[in-house]
C-alpha cells in the first residue's frame, strides 16, 4: 500500500520512519505530492574516471573501498553547479537522510522506492535507472545514479528537487526466509 | 555476466571478532554489572564474539527483532563524504563489502563496529540484517548465540 501525503506525515510523527530535513509540513505543498515526497539533490557528485585501465569485479573483496578510487568527487554550491554532459554518468545523493528502521514485532515497517520527476524526465535526465528500492533497515542519504540522455548539457544545483520517494508498507517482518538456511553446513550455513 | 547473487546469511569470522574480547572485564562481576546496566538503561547492545563467555539470559531475552546491535568490521573511505566502505570477514576467508552511512559506524580502520538490526533470534544464534546490500549480494549475517558477549 502506497502512503498518501498525509499518511507520510502521520507515520513520521509516530516515529515509523524519518526523512530529514524536510522543507515544510503542509501536505498540500512542496515537498509533498499526493502520494510521494520530493527529495533534493545533495552537494556531492562522483564522476567515474574515464579510461581507467580496470574492469570492475564485484567479487573483489575490497570493491567498496576501490570504487571511490576510480571516481573523482565534485562538490557543488549555489554558485557552482555541476554540468552534466550528454550521455554522461555520475553518482550523486540526496540532501535528505532517510531512515526506515526494522521495528519490533507488531509494529509496521516501511520501505520506499525512489522515482524520477516528470520535469527532469522531459529534459532527458535519469535520476535512477536500476536501483530504486530503499529497503527496510536502510539509513542515510539515498544514492542516485544519473545519466543525461538528452542532446544538451544539463546543470545540476544542490537543493534542487531531484527525485520523489514513494513509501510503502512492508507486510510482515523482513526476516530471512527459512529455506535460505536449510541444509547448509558451510560458513554461510548452519552453525554447529 | 555476474555470478549468482546469493540471498542467504553468513556466519561471522570468529577471528575477526576475537579482538573485542580483549576489552572484556577480567572480573566476571564487572561483566555481570555491565550486562545488568545495559538491560536497565536500554542502551544499544554491542555484540562481541569472544568465544569465552556468554551473554546473560537477561540480555539474550532482549535480542528481539528490531534490536540494534553492533558487529565488528573494517572500514575505509566511502564514495561520498557521509559514508564508509565496510568489510565484514567470514570464516571461509570470504569478505562482504558494502557502503553504509557513517552514523552507523563506531571506531576506525580494522577495529570498527557496524550497527545492525536483529531480525531473528534463537537459543543457538541470531541473524542480523546489514544496513544495505553487500556487493556480494547478502544482507544477512548469522551470529552464534553461544558466542555472544554484550558490552
């Protein structure tokens, strides 16, 4: 079930999840939409280094620590936007931090999906193209993978509304499925 | 083509966890007081896998779904300034690698801790949920209950 603007506010008031900072609490104006809340662009842009002589291998145990080494970081401010060139891929994140806690039994858990905004879509800007789900248990700013699909450069400013968050109830507790452990005896399996 | 993404739990590397035992109180009474204090105040619990002591029944009873606990990890710089790259060692020598918000980390380098949620708890073990998916695919880590020491 997708939460309405008012339901989002009510759930936040009850401590079910948090989105902060938000600009206002009037459900009929920004950042609220009828059944979503708009989020703003943060200040950092990560630009993958071009022509870097590596092939990314996710099996590499240090992959998380390695990815930042093959990216350049650019920090925007009100006077210094980032120019997203056509066909360019960058990684950014939201100004807002979100938290969707795993709650005690009997309490509702929530998750969310990040979606683009029609205004940016008309300009050919993808704000995510593969990883929209904000799972229950996540905490922090939301990472956005962006591509400019238009024929023109596009200016990114910090604080601009960049995406919308659709919040949903999680039915049941987000535990591991029982069959995930059955018959396993190795380090990933049953502990003797 | 990527390999098969696993959706299963991993057991923590006991060796990687053992260093936390060094910080344990020598006097068992001190440990008991520590446990009782944590239970009274409702503080966040830290899991220390020492292999030489067990958590009190009182504390174990508090390891319900949604309880926040800490597991040992190694951290390094993340992509964004607000995040860290985290590495969790498994007994097989395999490592889980993921990005998490810095607010979920205590400590630095090889002696850091990551805050996670308990999602399953039994007499034998608990299963914790990582804050985000690892690059290796899993979000769950299993911790033997018999090895728990709570700070």
